[in-house]
C-alpha cells in the first residue's frame, strides 16, 4: 500500500514540476502538428479495427446458415462498426476544421514574432 502511495506522489510531483517546462515554448505549430499526427494515427487504427469488425460480421453473416441469433449478431456487428467508423471519420473532419479555424484565428507563431 505504501509503495502505491509513494509511486503516486512521485508521479504527481513529476507532473507538477515538468509541466511548466513544456509550457515554456510558444511555438503553436509544433503542438498543432503533434496533435494532428496523433489524431491521424488514432483514425488509422480505428479504421483498421473497423475493417476487421466488418470482415468478422460479414463472415458471421455468410456462415450463419439460417441461424437467426447468429444472423442478428452479425448484422449488429456490421452496423456498430459502420457507426463507429462514421464517428471516427466525423471526429477526424471536425479536428481538421478546428485546426483550420485556430490557424486563421491565431495565425502562426512566426506571424506573432
């Protein structure tokens, strides 16, 4: 129990001490590029997972052999993977819109200098 408390104390202390060092940089483009790259990686992973669920649902649909429970489960898998993919793509588009709006509103770091 004490080890957990010590570990949490060290973690919180390190976050408090390190945060001002990261906040010292005024280059907004680096942060924007970093966030965009993270979003792109997450969208790619989510798309790959969604394709995997589409395939699983399709295989389940084909091999259901008239079993209504398996057929219904496969249909739900396909529908939920489509909804998930739509949400992920919507988030991707929304993040680009917010990024473009922030760039036009605040400009780049070079224009501020």
